[in-house]
């Protein structure tokens, strides 16, 4: 089954980075989640069954308290993979 992958860049309220990270890591579709320095506070990699599943996962992430903003980057399928 083909999967839809995405990276989600997240900004949190100051001082809430670890709290948000811990909550995000509980979402089953989250494959990796990291605290980072720079424009964003967290970078999250998700893998979903398709576009509808991705929409649900992003909604689950966006309702987390202390989260301020997200930017989702959808990964294109590799045309060379079988």
C-alpha cells in the first residue's frame, strides 16, 4: 500500500516545546519528532495511508494546546521506487 509522507514544522509557545513534543510523539503516524533551533521549534515526520489520513493527523497535531503554528510539507512519491 502506498503511503503519504510529510514533514510538519511547528512553532510552540515559549517554554512549551518539550510538552508539545511529548504529545506529538503519542500520535501513531508520527515516525520522528525532534526539537530544533531556528525558525521552527519542532520538526515532525509523519507517514499516513493517504491524503485523508494525513488531513486527520495534521488536524490532531494542530489542536494540541500550546501549539502556535504549523507548516506542512508533503513528500512526493519517488518515481524510481517500486
